[in-house]
């Protein structure tokens, strides 16, 4: 609809330029929006206000000239000038309901643009340290990252999903020491427990598996435990593999898959981290001070220079990140999106600074970042902070056990990543209109129920039977619903462009609300046959849009509830 209106307005502008009413200047693309108040019309534009000065007349007068210059068309039923010069459009009934035919024809592809070839993009998300079960923050990253990947795929990108394992560094050493302590019979209450040791019950399970000399396969390798509690290297390798397997199982239960798992340790083993430091030094972007090696990150917009190699030895955590992203660039990913927790915000500038210092042709502002805020879990009106298995945090597995995969994915995606999220367990489990995922899924199931009844009455019935009687859809609820369905391609495109999958969740809630209002106001099967067929066609179009939208969030569309 927006494209069609844009084309009409552009033709009107060309006519005004040809007539000398408007000077031939810079091309202006009409901006078309949906009025906040539906009573103002279906679409609106401020084009007259933007070009009035160039036309040398008041905005409202130029708005009328624009309206008069619009080509004859069947799309617009009426126009009006509002306020200082806004033009409001009301669509014709035929153009409004015509989207039903489009939806029923395109089916599962409606709203998508898979045929568009936009290039390759790598989406890195979750990337949890293999030191414990995935927590709710990782879950939010998994839900957002996976939905982003689905959105980008739906809009024509060739998406590669990657999980980066931080399997090197002090946290892994703390993990190994914790498992070793458990294997030697110590508990977190013991005075000799490692200062930064992990305390969850999973450490006891891990130590037990190690002592039993189990072998564990995770992604690309298998590690066998030798049961020797003094062999810290074997403990470390086994613990990482064991927890990688546990995290993979949680992600599988969450419906999230990756194309590649990349190990931080491979950057050290392959010498890539050392080479990055060497190149930055050769390029003159480092200096020695107080026994440490510093990156001149202020040269690239940082507020201060950053330590790369600590005085006591060892690299700071952003250095392997620079090596990792140089590796991504060399693999041909000219677009990379990292979905991470907000605690990674401080690393963005220094990683980009390091990449710029390598003089490798990497553009400024690469890679892109989507950072999500923290999640607070509530149940029975109180915050849930502890998990028996993890010890100090609620796990993703806990959420799935409590409310199911669909509700977990929807709730973790339904708010903007930049907003803190309160996950209400009681709400997510409720079967009420206040529960957004239930409300949306119930709309889909409701249509399926009506369609089953329609087939019982007429075994040969199909949704397309109503396409010949769409002109009977004259009720305000029906027309409003059809207009909302027509917005789906725009919502998908905008959500993908802005990297904001919560827009899909918000849109679906609106669709469900309008459908329930339509359903409650008008009979579906007991109306006159042409009207009933048209209403069923509209209902099936609604079902299809809901299914397509839920698929972008990785949420199921049940046929019965």
C-alpha cells in the first residue's frame, strides 16, 4: 500500500513540476505513515509541508494542489487536509480487502522477501563462556539472535549463525580448579575452596562424571576423563567439553541451532592473537608503559588508551576479540552482527579501534552490535534469583521447564533489547488475554477451529472460495483487520532493517486483538453464504499472517488449544 501511494504522489509531483507549480529541485521521497488515530484515515503524509516553501505557497494550499494532481486510481477512496498541511488518505474497500487474495496466494511466503539477494551476513549470538549452564541472559540473547537470523533470512540475507566459545582465560582456570576441588571431596563451604570457584550443583555432577572416567563429545571433539584429580589439564579439557554438551542440549531444547562453533583457544593455538599484537605494534598503534603494552585506542575515538598485555603477562580480554573479528573479516563476512549482553558495551570501541589499527581495509563501525539488557525473573510477586543447579542464577533450562519453549522465546523477544525485561512466570503460564503469546496463539487456533467446522458443513470448502465475494466485507472491524494484515511485509522489512525483532511480537499482538474483535462482533458460519465465505477468507489470511510472524520468532502456531 505504501509503495502504491508513494508512486501516486511521485506522479503528482512530476505533474506539478511540469506545470510550473513546483520548481524542479532535489528529488524528495514522500514519507507515508499510519495515523495514530484511525479516524484520521488509513495513511498520511507531510509531503505538502516539506515542499510548500519550494512551491512558494502555504502548506495547506500546496496540499490541495497535490491532491488535485493525483492520477486517477482505484486505491484511494478519499483524501482530506488536516492540521498545518497533512494529507490523510482513506483507501477504497476493494484495495483494502485485496490483500486477502495476496496472502492466500503467497501463503507461507507472504511478508517475506527471500528472493532478494542482499549478500552474506554473520550473526554471532549467545557466545557463553563454557563455565556453567546457560542463564536467562544467555536465553534472551539466544531468542533475540535467532529471531534476528530468521528476520534477515526472510528479507533476503544469506545468514551464517556462529557461537564463539571463550574456552581460554582465567574463568576456565577457575572452572578447572572448582571441579578439581569437588573431585577431591571439597564443598563450597570448605575453607580451601578456590576463591573464585563456581558453586553450583553442576560442578558436583561434573566432578562425578570425571571420576567415573566418562567420555564426552561436544561439537567438534571428544574428551575422555582419566579420573586423576591431580591432572588439571585433563580436568580443564573434560569440564569444557562437558559444559559445551550441556549448553548445546539447552539450545536444542530452545530450538536454536548454529552453523559453526568457534573456539577462542584456536586463536591462540594458531598464533592469530600474537600476530594481531605484532601488526598493531608494527603499525605504530601501541606503546610500552609501566611494564604493560597499550593500544593507542584514543586515535580511533576511544576515551582513553587500553592495556593489551598486562604487566604480569597475558592479554586483556578484548585482544583475542580483535583477532576473532579479523578472522571473521578474512572469512568474507563484510557484514557481521554481534548480539551480546549490555555488559559488552565497553568493548565495542576498543575492538573496533584494534581492527582499524590493523589497516586491513575493515570499514569504520564494523561490526554491528545489538546489546540486550538484563532479565529479572518474577514468580508469585517476588524475584527469583537462585537455581539449585546453577547456584546463583536462574537458568534457561529453568524457564523452559516452568513455562515451555514458546512462552520463553516470546517473552524474551517481546521487548526492545535496549529495555530491561521482567519475565513474569505466572503471566507466562496463564491462559488469559493478558498473556500475549497465549492471546496470539489462541487467535491462530480459533481460526483453525472455525475452518474445521466449515469443512464439516462443506467437505469441499477452501479459504479461496471467499475471494469472489470480498466486496461483502464492509464492516469496520473487517476493513481494519485487512489493513493491518497488509502492513505485515512493511513490519518485517523494518524490523530486519532496524534489527528489532520485538516489532514482530508487538505487531502480532495487534493482529490478534483485531481478529478477536472481528470474531466477537460478527458471525462466521451463520451469515449469508457469500458473506460467510468472505469472512472465512479474511480469517484464514489472518491465520497465515500470525503463523508467518510466529515463525520469525521461533514460536509455534498451534491448531488447537
